[in-house]
C-alpha cells in the first residue's frame, strides 16, 4: 500500500473522544477539502474525500457533534480521476454549520484561514487540524531524496495557519510554498515527518516509513561507498602504473650513477606498485616517513630528467604515456612550450599519440602521478 493511503487509512480508524478535537478535525476537513455552495438560496457546505473510511468518519462526526445529516455521493473513476471520490454535502442547516466551523463570518461572508478558536486552541486541536487537513488533501511520498509530506491548501491564509499549527506542535520545517498556482504546506525533513505522523496518531505508518527510510539510506550509503572504493582503486592502479613507469625510466637513464639511497627508494616503488607512500616508508630499511620516501623518489626523477636533457634523450615522461596504453608515440620539434609535464630545459618536443596531441590526454594523468610520487614530482630538472 502507498504511504499516503496507509496513513489516511490509519487516521480514519483512529478513535478520538474529546469533543474539541472532533470539532477541530471536522472544521479542518471542510476548510482544506471543502467548499461553499448556494442551493435554493441557502448556503450548503460540501467536502470531497478520496477514501471511503474518511468519508464515513466525517459523516459520523457531523451527525454526533453537530446533529446534521450529510448526503453522501460516490463518484466513479473517470477522466483524470483514478479512484472513487466521496462527496459529503450538508444542505439542511448548512449555513449554521458553516458559521460554527468558521467557513463564513457573522455577516455570512466567506472566511479565509482557520477560525480563531482553532488558531489559539490547545495543542490537541492543532493535532486534529493537521489530521483533518491530511485526510482532506494530504500526500506523503516514499522516503528518499525527494520525500515530502504535503498539504494542498485552498488559499494562502489557510496555508499560513497550518504552518503555524505545526510550529506550535514543535515540528520544524513546515513551510508555505506556491507550486503551479496552488498554495501548499510542505515538510521535507525525514525526522520532522516522523514526529508529525506520531503526533497525529499514525504509529503503524511511522514504523513503515522509518523502515523504508532506513532501507533506502543503507542502500544509498552502500552504493556510494562502493562507487568511491571502485573509483579510488582505479585511480590508485593508474597512478601506480604511471609512477612505476617513471621510476623505471629514471633508473634506466641513471644506471649505476644513481645514488644508492635514491635508487633504493625507486626499487621499492617498482617492487610494491600497489603500496602507498606511507607503506613504502615502512618497508624501507631503515623505515622512513611518507615525506622522506616521496622526496627521494622526487629527487631521483629530477636527476634522471636532468641527465636525459644533457644526453639529448627522452626523459621520464615518455614512459608515462606508454603506461596508459597509448601507442604510436612520435616526437616532433616545435617552438611552443613544453607539454605533458616535460621539463622546460628538455623543451622542443611535444607528443602525438595516434592522431591526437598531448592536449587531448586526460587531465588526471599528472594528478595521479603526483599523488603517488609526491608534490614537486613534475618539476623541472633544476629543482632540488
């Protein structure tokens, strides 16, 4: 059963014994789901409901509280109506009842908003007003990103009065909104919706709402964490391959001239490609900090780039492009500035890969490398 139908069904079966609460509920149903008519020169009031249980409840309260008989008309589905509609009309004594529930003033003119005895009444009357408003024109969507409890109001004054009743009940977040030319009171916070349904007496609906809400939150959290973990794993794997390719190229360029402590850090990077910098530091002998291992790898790459520039060969950046599965690497001279992080002293070269320039490469390449090697890894050969 949909949440709206479940809440209305439970509220229709709720036993209310206090006369003031029954009067407030009847007045609220006619205010938010009713209208005034002139029949044979007399005022008649009419309310339209979408559930048979709510219609029977209203008819019973009209007779027991106000001693008026209400005519019940059932409209079959058709056109835009999906289900049956239940119309209750009070013709005999309708004007007297309209004055009692505050739909007309002392001069017989239509009144707006809620009558003063409901606005300034006890809190139980505020609960009855909200209960009648929900039975008349309320809706509750499934818990989720766009969950909301809404009451469609006939005018702005009644919407403001209903929002004020929610504040008196200690329910925050009930706000008046104008949606597509109609006035509504909207409540979107999940905790506030649960608190309001509890005050109205829909305890079974609250349990169902909380269960569905918890299930959706757990599922959303699990999906979000799975997506984050998958993205982090892919990013780490890509960065590890790139960092390992650069270190391998650096050791190839330097050969035996590489300082032992820098070469040891580079070999750790090659032997443990999936490890983080902090883990590499613990594997070193003696153990090093994260910044120390990152600094040694950074100095190794800078030294290799400087040596490659002196020898006129490719630096450590060319294997990075190959590590990402890019093919057809060709070098061509141009006067433009360096691309793909090639040091400025190496200059004079840009990369064309299978018909696309290095400007088309994903921007995450450099950031992934820096995340593994450390800040400054893409610096020029002159940096220390």
